C-alpha cells in the first residue's frame, strides 16, 4: 500500500564531524512516500505533489525514529534507585531485580511495558540487554516482533554472577547458539553476543564469547567498558597482565568492527587507537554516567581518534527513556569538558549514528529512499516553555530547545514501518 505524508522533514545521515553541513537534509515543506513500510520517495512537496496519493499532513517536525544504542529492559523497574555508584548499585538494586526474570511471565510483562515506553519516547530501534535467562530474550523478542520494532539483543553471559543470576561457559554457549538459531534475522530482529562485563565472566566464558562471535559473523558483540573508576581498578586488579580494560576483551577476540562498547569514559589513548583500528564503536550514555557519578564522556578525545559513536539511554541507571533528553545531557557532558556538541550532530548520534553502531544504517536512521519508514513527529509546542522558546526560531534553535527542554512529552506520534504505532492524546501543533 502506498502512503504519503506531508511535513517538515529533517535527518542527518552522516556525522557532521566528518561531513560538515552537507550531512543535514531538511525540507521545510516535504513529502515522504512510503510503500509497504519502505520509503520510496522523499523531497520538497512542491516537486513531488501530484505524483502520489493525497498526503496525510503531519503537524510538527518529522525526524527518523530514534535508535537507542544501549539500554537494559530488565532494569525498567529499578530506574531512580538511590545512593550507590556502579558496582554497589548492581549488587544492591540490579542483581536482585534481575533474578525475577527466571519467570517468563514476569519477563513478558516487563518487556511489553518497556517497548511501549520506547515507542512513547520516539524510539523505534534499540540494542537491548536482557538477563542471563534465555527466557528473558524470548520474551523481549516476542514483544518486539508483535510491535514490528527493530531490536537487537542477546542472552547475558555471566558465569561469575551471584547465585540465581549466573550460567556456565557451556550453558551460556549452548543457550546463545539456540537463541541465534531461533531469533536472528526473524522479522526485524538481530542477535548480539553479550558478556555482561569483564568482571562477571571467567576467562573460559570470555573465550567462549569470542568463539561465538567468530563463528557467527552476522551477529554483534555488546558489553560495557571503562564506565566507572572503581570498576576500572577492579578489572586492572583481576587482569594484571592486560595493557588496559579494552585489552582484556581484545585477548578473547571481542574487539572487532561488530563490537559495541557502552560508556568508555575512562580510556587511555592506547584504547582509543585500538577502537579506531578495529572499527568498534562506543554507545555514549550521559544520563547514567551522571546518575551513578561515573564521569563525563570525552568527546574531544573520541573525535581526535575518529571513533564511531552512538547514543544510549542506559535505563535503568539512565533516568529517562527519552533520546531527546539523552541528547541534551550529551551536550552538557561535552560542555563540561569544554567541547561543543551541536544539535544536528546530537540528532545524528541519536539516529543514524546509533544505527551505524548496530550495523543497520542501510535500513533505518535517515529516512532515505530504500530505508524502513520509522519516524517520529516532534511537537515544539508540547509545553508552554518549549512553545515560548521556539516560536519564530530557526531550525537549529528549535532542535536544540527540543533536546534541552524536551522529553517524551514532545513526541506527538511514533511511526513504525510507515504505520502509526503510538500517538499522543494531546493534539500536536506546528513545530
């Protein structure tokens, strides 16, 4: 079925760090044409009018659906848990909660709420941590398949986890292989080999994870790296012969162009050079870094090395499902280190940049012809303050205000494969 949408259209398909202003594509009065969920035409309305069916007018600023490059669905109910930095926070709040995901019904209920919250926040694709339990992966993928969302996930590997939240190298390998066969490539789903982090896995399990990655060149690798100074010190103590934290993963074949490392805020120059050489990428998670007192990501260091970057909410240490809110916090984290993150680059990181980390940039992230028609309608007048700040403003000012002042309230509607998947009960006004 052919559908046409008339709206103000904005996307950033390439990193403005490298491509400059040419990375930004904007039609102030545009037409987006979708057939069977795929974009078949895009351009100025005046040029395309009359060639396609009468369009539906979308009041607001239309951008690609957000792509969350790092988020934990089992931590949904632990958001806003008080008082600890990373390692103690895991022990006190997270590990006890994740044990409940041995129950498939519990996992299914949380997965449904989690994915609906993503849609309400304008997120249509995500790289998601489940738990060590295979049924937690099944529950997430079943819910994502029903919503036609593009989700990448994989069973957490952690044979050194607490009782009730651990596996073995053998069971972790066998369950992961079964899940890959069952889910990878089904609908819009993808798999990621997911060792929780270096401290949660024995050397044998890290080696098994590396072997899995090598034997399945179609899947990703997803883990945590250098998030917190106490974590970095603990990794150094356990692996005294490693050059640094990244080298621990490298020794087991886990640093490749298909690797996505969350956080990476305490990296030596050697690690940055190795990330660039390997083609691995970093999911920047400013909300959780601030909430857990971990520090601020060093955009200047990353840009000197030309690292591939995306953006993640990292719920539940992250305090919002909103990628708009997360982009605003990324700006503030950059400025804390005297770097500037302009709003168009922030939009890139939240869309095409994160899609590139997930190796799905040919499918989502830019609303280009041939891509899947996942998009969001943003409402610049969602709150009185936003309306006052953006009234009569230019595009950059409106986009920046949405990132600093906006959140899920600024999402007027979320479309998945060209169909409305969520709509605000509040009428949208022109952005």
